[in-house]
C-alpha cells in the first residue's frame, strides 16, 4: 500500500504543478493581449494619441528580451518557484496599478513591470514542464502552450464583457486577484530541485551558449517568432487593405488563426508521441511556407483564409517541440539554454514585424507577406541543418 500511496501522491503533485505551469502560460497570453484589449479605455482616460499608443507596445515587449535572458541562470540556480511566483506577483501589482495610473508615464512604467512579470512566468513555466514529464517533454509542452492561446483569446473577450458591466478598474482588480492567488498556490507547492542548486557553473553556461545545438535551435525560434508574430500582427490590415474585408470579418479570421494554433498544439501533443519533435518541426515549417505562399498569392478572402488556417496549424508545434528538444540536450542547464532561445525568439518578434511595416509603407503589404514566406524558407533550411546535426550527434559514441 505504501508504494502505491506514494505514487498516487507524486502523480497528484505533478498534476498540480502542471496546472501551475499552464497558469503561467495563460498569464503570458493575457500579458500579450493586454494592451490591445484595454488600449481604447486607457487612451480615453489618459488622453494620448496613436503615436504614443504605439510606444506603449515597446514598453511592454522590449524589457522581456533581457528578462528572459537573465531568468535562465536564475532558474538554474534558485529553481522555478521563486521566478514563477515573483512573475505572477509583478503581473498582479502592475494590473492593480493600471487601475489608478494617473499619467501616461506611470502607465508606461507599469507596462514594463507587466512585461517583466509575464516573461518571468513564461520562462519558469516552460522550463518546469520538462521536469514534470521528462519522458516526452515536447508532448507536454505542446499541451501546456495551448493555454497561452487560451489567455490571448479569452482575455480581450473577458475585458470587453466585464468592463461594460463593472468598469475597467474593477475588471483589472479581479484579474489581478486571480493572478495573485496562483502565486500563493505556487509558493505552497514543492517544485523540483534546481539543476545547479549547489552553485551556478559559468563555465558550463558558456559551453551551452556556444553549443551548435543551442545556436541552431535559437535561429529556428528567431525565424519562427518572426513569421508567427508578423502574421498575427498584420492579418487584419492585410485582409482589409488588399481585399476590402470588413473590420468584423478580419477580427473573426484573426481569432480563427489563434484557434488553429491551439488545435494544432493539441494535435501535436499526441503526434509527437510517435514522431520525433525535430521531424515534426521540419514538416510544420514546410507547411508554413505553403501557407504564407497561399496568403501572398491569394486573389480573394476565401483563399487567404485557407493560407491563414494552414499557417496557424503549421506554426503550432514549432515552439513547444523546439523547446522540448533543447530540454533533452541540456537538462541541468535548461533554464540557461531556454533563456538564450527566447532571447532570439523575442528579437525576431520585435524586429521583423516592424520591418514588414516599413516595407509595406514603401511598396505594399502583399510584398511584406512574400518576405515572410522567404523567412519561412530560412526556417525550413535551419531546421533541416539541425536535423542533420542531430543525426550525426546521436551516432557519436557516448552521445
């Protein structure tokens, strides 16, 4: 009875920790969609224009780049619990502060705090999941990252519904209390021990940073993030400008893109049990090329929708499987490796959508979609190079 009872308790603890990790990814989804969902109310309250609205996105996203890089060593040295709980508490404090922000400058500072908190929770959550399911981390990461999409889709709808009935201030308070409650739950749980609890090994960290696997996987996520964030960011404008789609239709299609991403990850969580993650990423990358080519050459909205659906399904497994592969290579220093991967991913998401906008202003947005298809080709090439490298590495004695 004792071994069975112990196994049952361990399984229950794992399920609760997985729930906490999913809450972290859900919170990151909320953080990602927060500004777009609340911008009309915030701009009306604080009286700022479109140009200053655009600057707020920089306050939210750019601090995430150094944060995820620093979070990696902190996770490896001190564990996931303090980074995760601190991230939740930062998010909760920022949400409460925004309910009373007296000026644009204060709002910008609070968005920095929200970005730091959300990215910390995301890093800790993604590095916790492989500890819980080491036999097939890619499957668990696909499943866990579904909750990112749930947060990104659910939050704007919730804000619109609750703000109309309760007002923005009470809405932010309620969401902040929910996030803070998850932080309290996380602090009461027992997390896996950090990989380097005895002291951080900077020499090992340098070896990880220059390992060919990390470099190749980081480039994969750079190209992936560039095409995913650019696609999500420019879908509505592309449909409305090129095909004169209505604002309501373009919004529904954008939601459909995120739904396809979630469905794709649910499917990938099962497929990766039979197919190796890197092989799935290569096939998905080829699908992304086809989807973007359909979008770039579409003569009408229905054909564009076909391309968008294929893009959503194809993008879905790339990040979770890439992170899962990295976790199998660097189990003790996965936090550090993940920080490097996410730094490149966030750079891709920060730089390329802006470049597409500049190109669209000079030529057309359709030309920008062609550029995204070219970046997707680079994604295919980089993943193919990694797959060849992995095969050679696995054949080496002692690998």
